C-alpha cells in the first residue's frame, strides 16, 4: 500500500516511524527487535534512512594517516525488504542525491521495486566529507527535484538507457519540509517556494523535520497552503530523552528548542526523560486536536519513549 493511501484513509489516528540502519559490524537483529516493539502500535509505514560513503582517517603504527572511503551504515534496502515482507508493514526507502550517481540510484530503485516496496523518500542529503569521483559515463542528481524527476521517469518506464518495452515502476514519493526553514535557505518563504517545486515535480506528500513548537508547524502549514501546496503534510516529532540532546539536536538538525523546554531541562537535568515525555505528549495531543491525525516519530534506535507517549495518548 502506498503512503499517500494511508494518509488519505481518514483514520482517526495513525503513527509512522523513522529508523536508521545499524552501524557496520552491528547485528541486523537489533533493528528488527525495534520493529517488533512497534508492532502493537500498528504502524502505517516505517522509513529507513540512507547513508552514503564517507571518508574515514586512521592513524597507522608509523604515525602516518590513511584515508579510507566506506559506508558506516549500509543496509537500507535490505532492512526495508525485511520489514516489508516479514512484518507486512509498508516501508519507505530513503533515496539520496549526494553520494550516489543517477546510475546507482536507478539500480537501487529497481531493487526496491523487486522487493515489493512502493514508497521512496527523495532527499538531497548532507554534503559528503569528501569529493566522490564521477566518471564521464555517469551523471548526478544535484537537487531533490532532479531526483524526483528521475523517479517520475520510471513511472512511465523511462530508464537512463533506452530500453525497448520497459515496464513502469510506480513509486509513491515523499519529500522533506522544514517548519523552521532549511538552514541553507535565506528565509522560510523562499524555502517553501523550493518545497513547492518538489511537489510540482511529482512529490505526493511531505514529512517535516522535527520541531518542538507546534505554532511554528501550524504557521508553516498555513504558508504552504497559501503558496498552493495541497499535498498532505505530516508532522515529524522527536522525543527528548537525553540531556545532551540540548546541544546535539540544534547542532545536527538545525532546529530551535523552546525556552520553556530548555529552562525545564536546565533546572531539572535528572528529570530529562520525564520532561521530554511530557513535552511530546502535549505536542501530540495538540496536533491531534487540530486535525493532524498522522504523527511521524523520529525514533532512531530507541522505541521506549515513543511507546510510552503513544500509550498515554
């Protein structure tokens, strides 16, 4: 089933989740254990993030430095296939521009389709920490709109190389929105105009970056509607459960934490988990009250907090 069908189903309430592949050398069982814990919540869909190769620098015994290029978190497609086919949960594979050529992307999309997965999430991705050499025979998607165009080509059976009698691959396409604007955009209105281009290119729905102030989300949705963006917008939520997230969340995700939340955490650091749970519970309740019945949680590798919040809802 496609994500857009879930979002348009009219359910009173539904949950979806984003997880990350385990790091290289870890067991795939760890991520499957998390999915099993989420099963009682009847997930509408589960996103699995994608991570390109990165440069890693190792110090050799003689004191020299050796650079290696490797993927720290491979396995996106494999994990999607297991979730989709073992647990019968609709899965969304993240697909990136940066770090992958168009040819590699086409291969990945073909594999995703063979696994029976109908949903992808198109992202430009973070800037790699090294410059990947690309041969003249290969090409790149520079922006999410380019990636969406490639996926839309597959919807009509158009591949990079002309293939007679090629079959169409009909993916549902999700894209990211930023209630506090993308950190590279000059302002929110400009960022929403970029988002509109992604929708016009073929995106079926939007999931937002995490936010902790619902008013900013509501303002973002209003601005999107004013700009003519009419696809579903799903709020993305993160539950604070670690005091160090006071600095790591703003640094890594370029979002603000409200003063009231920060003050509570500063004044009661030993109560971080409960403060985070209470804040998320109030956010979720307010979103549901305002008609946003599809809640998307960034759980990373810990399902305990989201299970507690949804249990109280």
